C-alpha cells in the first residue's frame, strides 16, 4: 500500500465534476478520483475545519466506531472496476480487524475527521496515478473548491451552493 494525503478537492472544468487529488507521501504521483457533489462538500468541510451545528454523516460514523470501542486504523483505496473506485475502512476493535467496504469519497471523509491514514493499493497507484504539479496555480483544467465559513453553516445550503456552482460553471470563468 502507498500512503497518500488528500492534496485538494477540485472541480474538473470540462465535466464540472468534483474530484479528489490523492498525492503519495513519498513521491510525486497523484491519483485523481471523481466524486459526487455531496461527498465533495463533506470533504471540503473537513479540510477547512468547518463546524456544523449537528454531526454530519461522516462525523456520525466516526463517533459510532469510537463509541463501540473501535478505531479507524486506515482507509484503503483498493481497486478500480468499470471506472468505479472501491475502498475499505480498516477498523480495529479489541485486537480484531474488520474491513468494511466503502466508497473512496466516504472513506476519506471519515478518515479526515478521525485522523486516520489514507492508503492506495500499489498496483492501482502504478496504473492510474498521474504526475501533477499541484502547486501550479495556472492549471485551467481544475478550480479549487472552497467553502465560505460562517458560524451557522447548514449542510443543505452548502450542497445547494455547490450544485449551483457546478451547474453554472463555464471554462471562460477560469481565464483564457
């Protein structure tokens, strides 16, 4: 397994689809994974440390694992079948390891909230990862997804805002 960090949540300009950019910790490869708008919102919340008045689903799952005496040891992006990525939550409880199947976006959202490492299968990283310069601000193929933080953030409002952005974004909005 290759340890990665979530480098960014961006929106692909061509398809107006959110994607995760997972960068290997000790290398220069990046695995892009397209995800849904609600999952992008949840991950952006976690990255920007936005507190919600009530726990979001990913907070809830982390809380349940902990309340039952377990610990999310890691999340693992394990495979790709027919353009669909697969992941697992690796949970430890009283010395017993349990793997729970999950979508990568959900697994990563939970990992960000509980501080668990994110891993990618070696063969998957070798076959699907790209070399990106994530520090290059002139990349017109993607736009960074950012959420404005105000004290009374509502999840439904944020999802609606993200959907409106995705519905109305044009390539011209990002320069020449």
